[in-house]
C-alpha cells in the first residue's frame, strides 16, 4: 500500500514550498496558474495569509503583495469581516488564453527537454507502481483512468491528467518521485496537456494501458506505456506550439 503520510494531489502541488528568488512573483504565478487551470475552483476560499506564508516558506508581507497582484489581475476577490477572506475568481475561458500565451513563450527545445524529463519520471513511477501496487491501488487507478470530463468544463482535462499522474507516483511509494512529479506538473504539466485540453480529450485508453500493466505486475510494460503516453502528449502540443506561433507571428 502506498505511503499516504505526505499530502498528494494537485492541491498539494499548488502549495509546495517556493525557491528563494522572486518570491512574491513566484507566489503570484503559482496561485495564478492554479486558478487558471481550475486546480483551485471558482469561488473556493484560499487559506489565510499566515497559513499561505507557512506553506510557501515566505513572509506574510510577501503573500500579501502577491494577493494584491492577483486582485489587480481579477483572479481573486477579498471580502472583509466575518466569513471573509480571499476567494478564487476563475477566468471564464478556464485559463486557455493564459496557457496559449505561455506556450508561445516556451521554445520548442525547452519544451522537448522538459517533456523528456517528465517521460523519465512517469516511466519510472509506472515501473515501481507495477512492482508495489496492491489491489486497492489498482482499483483507484482504474477509477481515475475511467473518468470522463464534462464537455462544458475547460479545466477538467488538465485536472484529470494531473490527478492520474500524481496517483501513479503515489502508488510507486516513493516520496521523492512524488515530489518530483509535483514539481514537473507545476513546470510543464499544464502546457504539456494543453493540446488535449483544447480538444476536450483525455487519453483514457493510454491511462488504461498503464493501469493494466501495473495490474499485471509488469514493470517493463508499465514503463513503456507511461513513456509512450508522455511522448504522445508532447507530439500533440508540439503541433499546437507551431500553429500558435504561426498565428501570432507578425
């Protein structure tokens, strides 16, 4: 059974500690991207400033500065008094415009390098999961692989991709690999999943192929299916990258 002592899932990835440089901007970017992607749902209440400061490992004044910028960007609203706090105000397009802009700013070489890293981590997580998963783990992965996004919910595809990959990492029973998965999801996941998010598709059959290899206890097959899945994601977003840059070229 996987070690569940550390918090897992996209929510935990959002609030992981930050690096030391440019911390107010890092807080703003982390929360802003999480809101745009639907990892922090519309109307949800953010933790208090002091809790955010503790989670991110920054000063309260740094969090306050970041929240002020998010208010200026119309991504949160702050209510005073009893029952008050900072609440998520999600963009109407589910973050599509922000992600497309981000995609145009990433060079294809950098995108490929990040995808290669993600491929290695996902493949190793799948191989270890095939060695260590118990029936409950397999059942949980199968449920996630079978989920279908609602057609009118733009953030459903990236959320389902992120949740599946994090659960796969948790099933590997490696805290370090799970943390690395969280880091990569913050760094590249939303962009890597963007082409599928544009089409409203989740790669259910690829998820299911990974799960079946895990269920059979076949590490080599699990690694191959997970790596193929990430490569297919990269191929799809590579085409979108070229199309988007071409449309925005002067």
